[in-house]
């Protein structure tokens, strides 16, 4: 992804805190998930900052949605 794309999409990027709020978890939980690979939620590094695309969070939630207690 080139810098122009990152800048253009920047208005759609959520900070770690915003993404955590959206998912109803703490920013620390997101950090642990990233570092351990427990959940592979796509993220973007911009310098030291971590950003998330809202569409990626929605896709991750949709993938985890179950209609029964059984696992796939």
C-alpha cells in the first residue's frame, strides 16, 4: 500500500482506542491479540501508531457471528 492510499484512507482509520471501543474490549486486549496472533484482525502501522479499518473490524465480527452454539 502506498502512502497516498494510506493518506486517502486515513479518514476511515480508527485509532487503537476507537477500535477497542467499537469491539467493546480494552486497548490492551487488542495489543495482546496483535502480539500473540490470537485473533488475526488486520491492522496498519503508521510509525509507532496502530490503526484499524472499520471495514476490517466489521468483517472480523461477521466472520465470528454464529447462529448456534456449535463451532464450525
